[in-house]
C-alpha cells in the first residue's frame, strides 16, 4: 500500500514497494518500471489515460498526474476525459500515443462502463486491446483497479469489485504491471458481505471520486512503480 504522507515516502525502498504492488495485482516483474525498447518513444514521458478520476475535474485539487510528475521526475501527460468509457478509450489511445510518444501509459478505465450498464467482459476486452496497442507501439502499459464506490454511487460497488477482479486476472495473464487502488483505498471489510470498504476519508461525498488526500494516495501508488 502506498504510504500516505510525503515525509514518509522512502521508509521502504522504492524497488521493494514496486515489487509488492505488482505482485498484488499482476505479474509485472520486480524492481523499477522500465522500457528497454522504447523505439521512437521518450522514457521521460508518461501518459495517464482514463476518465474523470484521472482528469481530476471533480476535486478542487491538483490531479494525480500533476502530483506524479513531481514524485518521479518525468513529464506526466494528463489524458483523462470526464465520463469516458474503456470502449471509448480504445478509439482514442492510438492518437494519444502518437501525439505524446510516451515510454509508459497508466490505464485506469472501466468504472463508467459499469455505470452505463456495459458488461464486465466487454470492458476487459477493451482493456486487453489497449494493452495490445501500447505494446505494438513500444509503450509499456500499466493497469489500475478502482476504489469501491459508495454513497450515491454505491449501487455500482458490486460491478466495480467484479471489474477489479477481472483487471487483476488480466494483468496477471498478460504480465502487465498493475496498481491496485481498491487495496490502496481500503478502510476494512464489510462484516456481512466481506467486500472491501473504501476509506471515506479519501473520497469526495459522491463516493466515486478521490478527494485531495485520495488523489495523493493515487499519485504515491503510481510513483511506487518507478
């Protein structure tokens, strides 16, 4: 789990934390994240690709990509678009890669698909396609899971849990590094359902979007990869 205070960022060696994260959500290998064959891409550039949680338009705070840039010393392009789905992400990912030539792409997509009633299998197929496009373009992909929503978005909690299970399995199958934000945001488990409960201190009142503290947790979690 990412450490939530900057002053304690290096209590655990970065390589160890990256290995722990990858082992918990996929099989991306140990050590720092690298791109050994970037081709025309710039290993000093990272694209954060996703929806409003990446874009950061709900929280009146710096979005996670801007914070991540300061933590890892790379250019981090915020390619989040409010309200978009994984299926829409497939249609625009190639253009984003061509425009930015990143060495790495952080893919956090899928919760809006569930909100709009799309199947989990279809969402995972879209994520699989994004990973393939990244690799064809010599970009290292990273997948992420979502915090489990609550409050007004709690009706989508079960779908999000199912999506996260699928993302973990996909990351393991494809050997893609994965950041498990469901675990990073966990505040315990529901004693009745056994489902992970999100720490409400890290979220906005809508139960879907991280607040300032949660956005910092996101940045630290992704930073641990590098």
